[in-house]
């Protein structure tokens, strides 16, 4: 992806999903929904508050994928962007998810 502002952006294509998840940061926990995922990260829509700044470590718990460790890239308007930690465990879980479980979610309403 090209970028005119010299910002670090996601290089993997995103896929829309709807997966209920829990996010933990230090002693905080919040429920949320994964709204898009790629091989390098995901975006969550939070149903509660989570005070995690960019660079904070988080753990995402999901029924389809399991536990994933990541680093917060952005936190804005009740949404959270997470980049997966590049370890073999996370890479294997994401590869298995895309191979076995992933189905692209399409919008319900069309114009």
C-alpha cells in the first residue's frame, strides 16, 4: 500500500469478519468484535473501555483462533488496531485460521 504521509501502514490485505473476542491489557479486560483481519494484524470494535496506548502489549482471546499476542498500533473511537507479535505460534494460528475457518463477511445492506 502506498502512502503519501510516510506512515507505517498494513501491508497485508484485510478480510472482513465478525468474531466475538476478549482483549486483555495488564489488569483490564474488554469484550469486543474482530471486524477485519489480515495475516499481520486485526481491528477490534470494543464494547467497553480499554486504556491501551499505541505500543502496549495485548492478548486477544477468540474461540476460532485461540490466544494471540499483539501490540496496539492505534486506539481511536472505540476501535483498536493490533499488530500480531511475529512469533511462530501466532503465525501458525493465523495460517490455520485462514486455511480452515475463514469466510469473508459481506455487508447485509446494499445500495
